[in-house]
C-alpha cells in the first residue's frame, strides 16, 4: 500500500523509480478468519490467561496430557491454605481452584507464580505423594464447553470447489464446471497426506509467484480450513517453478526435483464444448492450447476453417494454464479437476524440426 502510494506521488513528478504492484488475489474471507482468531486469542490472553494455548493449541494440549503423569508437580497443603485466592488471581493459566485446593495440571505451565504469591506457604513443588494428591479430581468442563463452542462457530459445509486473454466472449457460458476434488500443490502426494501434515502456515501462498495458491475455506472440509489449494481462476502453476515445495516446513509438500515436478499430475484437464466460444460464437480462440506447456491441449479441425480444443490427459500435469487463459465467464470451457492421489504423467513427445538442407547457396 505504501509502495503504491509512493509510486503515485513520484509518477506525478515524472519519476518512475517505483512502480505499482498488485495485491495478492486472496478472498477477503481468507483474511477475516485468521483476524477473528487473532482477536479471540488476544481477548482470551487478557481475560483468561493461557486458556487458548492450553485447550486449542496442539502443542499445549500435548503438554497437558504429558503433565498428568508427571512425578513432580505443584501441590496445595489444605491444612495451611487460608483460601485467600491470591494464587488463583496471579495464575497465568487460570488452573487453580483455591476453594477446593485443586490444581488442573493439564493447564499448568509451571510458572511458579503461585509459590511466591501464597502468603501461607501452602503451595509447594515436589514429588507426588500417591494417595494424597487432590489435583485433577474432576475434568474441567468449562474447557470442553469452550472447545464445543468454537466448533459450533465454524459450521461450514464441506463440499465445493471453484485468466484473461483475447478474444472477449459476447455470451456467458452456461455449463458449470463439474469439479469432484480440490487441487493441492505439487509434492502433496495425495489430499489425505496434505491435510494430515499441512499446518496452514501459508508460506506457500506467499511464496507462489503466480498467486495461484490460496487458502481454502470449505474445499477440504472443516478440518482443512485455511489449508492451501490451487485456484486456476486466480493464476496457474508455473511449469518451471518449485517455490511452494521448497518453502514447505511441515512435510505436507515433499521434495520434488524440477524434472519430477514436470511429470507429476496433480489434476486432469476437462473440456466443456458447450461453453467454448468456438462452438457458441463460431469464432477462433485457441488460448488454452497456446498456454499449455505440455501440449496436452491441441487444436483440431472443427467446422470450416475453425479449430477446437482436444485434450490428452496422459501428458496433462494439471498446471491450470489452459483454464486460466480460457476467456469464457462465469464458467470455463476448459478446467482442471484435482486428483485425490497425485499420478505420473507421460513425458510429451519431442518433435524434431525437419529442415531441408541445400547443397548449394541459393544466391
């Protein structure tokens, strides 16, 4: 934003040292969801200490499970406790029930504030005395209610999926794109592997030079919200690029060499003849074939001098260049349907250019 503002000011003085850049083509809701989570975490931090970290965060939940079997733990001596409540007020994790001399170890972060704040020296840290420990006698039902409420707020339906060249269509397309599966980036192996390992960190989203990787909303279902997917209406996967694979820190996208990536089929191309302007408007196009890097889309004779696309899924890698280039709206005449399990594409045949050699110079 600041760059574009500075570029506007400088250009008014005929200074073009800066140029405007486009914002990421990401749906507004993809920004709203993390913003709501940020507000939620901030609110809980100010009002309930580490409630979010201990109940929702996977790491905090794991540490909470381990802490239940810890030999060393914080204990309250009921004979010394005067129930003043200072320990509970200063507890970062809100895990002390001073009225019942109870500590929820699954939420305790061992900050030891309670030890220093207790005026009666009723709280100590040491080895568990089996048979006398009073911690975790009842499950914390408020935590369970909080998690249930969070899930209730995220009630999305789980099924649904969704560049610009000449010529410009005069009619709107009428046949919807029948997608059966979302498209996950190269290196994912399968949608299941990707969903299991992806942490929705969005590093691949920001690293993609073509802005084709966007956060999902409901394409992967509730469990996969904000995990990246390919949106070929926004861009296409560069045939010579492995940025998303290189930057993935979690193993959701496994390493692929550039040559291997060029033969990895993440989806299959589909042609809808009824949407193609060659069929509906009897005009030349061929944008899909021109942009296909493997020539899985070829133009073949149709009517008169017109040619129409024909697809070859054996060499298609599902990069989406054809779909992005297709000018029909609102539905594309050619689109890529994702492979639930990535497959191998055949290597395109390289045709050698035949040149007639002359025995003598023609001049």
